[in-house]
């Protein structure tokens, strides 16, 4: 008999009753160090007092009004995102997939409204993940996500991640944009080189197509800068955000330059829930913390510490781990042993991580993780690796 909750997930048999900072407390009575952050979502850890206060204060005023009316906290959040990014304008969504949908629509509409309706195709990269809607599974083009959901939404082409020759060759008169994750998340923590990101900007400019970055996972401070592409010193035309933006409250955003968003006028796009007062209150509180002096440099420093310590563990256990990759607090342990088994064993030992493509274990601690917790997490990984073949 089918379960009441549609059985689309393979869940671990544990539930959590409470969270505090980098810890989750299970219904098994145990405490877990959370280096998964609900898949890079709870950027400020669990029950951050500033976020709890923002949410509960707002909960007593007004939850939802719809986008038929002005939402001052949304105007404030959009202004802050604009001020701290390349963008001039923001559309709020409820998820990462919807943020990408808005990015795709913005890109198509830009060409439509600037005299090139024939430009509608978006080039994506192998190993990409952009969400589970019909358009975003077509964009990601992973067989396991597409199978059984034909017909595939038209308008997406794919080239190898990191390969500029293939990219140039794939651009046609119908190409509207290039959609790339600066660090692939679900694909297995595969960072683009900074040079590749810079060349993407050049190619996009040369061919008059828009550059779209999907920073749903790598954005919002995870790499030690607010957005991962900042490391390359270039900017996209359009960007999708979600995950860390609400730090646990469902929220996404599509950011764009004024030029790219030229076609996104009243009535062209919408969302009933997107940017509602509860979400906006929480995200403004998230930005209060992330934009405070010293927060992002601390993420970078903690990331370096984690990199050094995990790197040593990887070296020590070459039969268990093949490679460490990623940036700051978005790291991937490419495994020799099955990554899914590693995630299970780590959890049994009190550490939560997330598996990804390419046989990788994702290490995604909350950005507020401290040195002692980094040491504890790495010690668990070392211990599990040491005992692997016993
Ligand atoms: C998680 C993720 C998405 C999809 O976000 P949802 O909120 O699950 O729709 C899209 N792109 C990237 C890079 C992601 O990591």
C-alpha cells in the first residue's frame, strides 16, 4: 500500500525534534552534528535567535497579503540584495527551481523584447542540477530525472562542464543564454575554475547571449563571499538564489540587471506566495547576520581550517577517499568506497552529511560552525574511515 506521504524520497529512518546551532537532536535521543544543513539550507544553523525573533515577531503581525499589495520588507530585502550584488532588480520565489524558472523566462523574454524572438535556447553543462520542474529537469538533463516524464521541455542544449570549445560550438542563432552553477552541488561539488567563469562572461558578451548563474547552493555566503562568482571578479546578467537565503524558511530569488529584466513588466510573471511577509522578515534577518562586519571572512577562515583538516584525513585514508574539493564551507569528499554507505556510517556516528553525484559526500556545515565543531566533525570522519575495513 502506498504511504500517505508520496514515496518519492529514500529517507533515513530518523526524525529530528529540535535543533540548536550546528546540532540536531533526534527522536532516538541522540545529538547529531549537522554538516549537511538540510542540503545547504540552514546557513545560520538551527534556531538562530535573531531569525527566531524575526519570524515570531512577524508571525504576530501579518503572514501573507499576496503580491496585489506592496510588501515593504520585500522592497527592503530586494534593495539590500541589489546593493550587495551585480543586480538591479529581484523577483522572489519559494524555491530554487522556481528561481531558475524565472531566470529562464527572463532570458527568453529579454531576447523576445529586444527583437530576437528566435533566441530561446539555453545552454547548460553536464552534471548540472537546476531543480525538478519540467523546465529545470530539461535544463539539468539527467537521465534519472527525465525518465518517464516525456516530452522533454524544448529549449535546452548541453555541453561538458568546463569545456569552452564545446560551448562555443554549441552556440547558434537560437541561443539565448548560458546557465551554469559556479560550483556544481548535486553533481558532486565540482567547482568551475575561475578562468572558466571569466571566459563564460567573454563568450556570452561575444555572442550577445545572457549569462545566468545558478547560485542556489553555492551562493549566500557558502564560499566565504556572498556569491561564489565574486571570486572570479565577473558578474552574470541573471542569477538564481534559494537555499541559504531563507536559512530554513522556503524562499528563492531571481536577480537580474536592468538590461536583462527589460521584458519582465507587470503581468509577465508571478507567484502567489513568493516574497510573502514571513519569508521577507526571515531573509532580512539572514542578511543582518551575513552582512555584518567579519561574518564572511570568518566563513572563509573556518573553511580553510576545515579544508586543511579534511585534506589530511583524505591523505591518510587513500583506500576510502579519493579527493577533497570545493570551497570554504561547500566541500566534497570524493569517495573510493560507496558515498551513500559513508553518509550512513557517519550518521550512525553522530555526523550528518549529504551524498551527491560522482560518489561524493557533501560536507556543508552551517556558516556559524566553530573551530571545536570542525574538529569534532573531522574526528568522526577520521574515525569512520579508520574503521572502514575492520
Ligand atoms: C537545490 C538546487 C536547486 C533546486 O532548488 P529547489 O528549492 O529544490 O527547487 C536548483 N539549483 C541548484 C544549484 C540547487 O542546488
